[in-house]
C-alpha cells in the first residue's frame, strides 16, 4: 500500500504554518524566530487576574503552545532548530498551510473591542449567523447559545480550534442556506 502525504511547503511562495512550542515559551520562540528573519505571529489576549492583594493584567497566547510562521521551504529547518520549537502542527501526518484569511481572522479576533447596544431576538442555538458590521464583517459561524438578551456566542472553526466570540445581536443576521 503506497501512502502519500500532503505537504504545502513551497520553494517560491511563503505560506502560514502552525508550530508547537514549549509550555509558556511562545513569546521567547517568536522573539528568536524574528531574530532569525522568520515572519511569525503570536495572537495574544489580555487577561485580568485577581490575587488576594492585587489585580494584575497579563498578556497570554490565544492558543497555548502555538506560534504561526510564514515561511518558504528553505526556512523549514531553521524554524525546527529554534529552541523550544517541538515541531510543525500536522493534520493526519500532512503538513497543511493555514490560509491567510484565517490568520487575518485571528488578528481581528484579538484586536476586537465590541461595545454596541443590542436588541432582543428569537434566534435559536445552532442557527448559522453572519456578522454584519464592525471589523468582523462577513464572518460566519454557528450560534452556540444566548449569553443573555444582549449578546451571543458564535463558534468559529479555524486551524483545528473553535473560537467563541461574544458578538452584540445587532451585528448579526441569519444566514439563508
């Protein structure tokens, strides 16, 4: 039985790939990749943590142990040789590139600050919805649940992860299938 695997690595076109890093080493890996001249992206979110005597805001990766690199074939080995890089993320042993649109989507998600008043509706969980205004315009997803009368959570499938976003109701519309 002759099994062939997909490999989206190209000699001429730089493409996005996800790499596994050591736990809490994402920022270090990104800094080292930049030093090597490798374009990389680490989506982060601000989180507020409350301790007994203080409140601290920290910047954490959106996806733990992941950094995204945009490379051509000659940069493959230098990325693997970077300290705390454990390997490329593969799907069923296939090295699959991540579409530029999904990277841009992550950039929009982590940069999004929504503060819009919404109105109630009768939508149900499981319905397909599309964002109609704001930086996420055109984004489609599945309505997961009503968070309250003002917001919804939508589930978006990208790079093998599901992102749940809180989106004001007046920014959504049903998608006719």
